C-alpha cells in the first residue's frame, strides 16, 4: 500500500531514516528503510493520532527486523541449484 511521502524524505524524520539506513546497511536498501519509516509514521498517526519520531523509529526498526528474518528464511529454504536437486 502506498503512503503519502513514500517517494520523498519526510520532514522531521530524516534523522530516523539516516540512523536506520546505517543500522540496516547491507540488509535493506535505503529505499526500503525510507518506506518503512513512512509506513510507521502513517500507522502511528492512524492509531495514536500522533507520530513522535522515537515511536516511528521503534516501529520501523521492528518492521525492518521482521523483513530481514523473512528474507533470511526465504534464502534458507530456496533450492541451492537451478535443478533443485542439491542438498
């Protein structure tokens, strides 16, 4: 689902995005981090009526951690050869 601000950095949340981009470097591309920050901000506003940067950062970090676990599990389960017959 697209959120307003997906394609632009959100004013007031640049530091959150920068910290998480650095934290998840090599795991997620910066675009994914920015989308998670935007989604966390939107979700916090919808649920609580506000979106304090520290709350947005905690929510976005959890989302990024879950995405990393799912990606690792997919890699673990994928066949190791194109024939699908290697252990």
